[in-house]
């Protein structure tokens, strides 16, 4: 069970991916708010790394 939960807004780019990867390594539950128009492949990649994504308009 993760020891913390962090919400990150609109981070499907390279920087966001690196931040999320590091947080997941530290056993942090990551939730990501992404634009519904964001790259679907990037969203799927984040979800495969166990981040939970929530599309917003």
C-alpha cells in the first residue's frame, strides 16, 4: 500500500513522465489529471506504470 498520494495536473510530457516515474519508485500513489485531447499513447504509458489518469476538458 502506498504511503502517500500525489495528484499531478496535465503531465503527459517528458518532464511529467520523469517526475511520475520517480514518485512511483518511492511508493507514492500517483493520480494524473490530463486533457481529454492528450496523446492517448502517453496516457496508456502512464497507466501501465501504475499511475491513475483522469481525463478532463
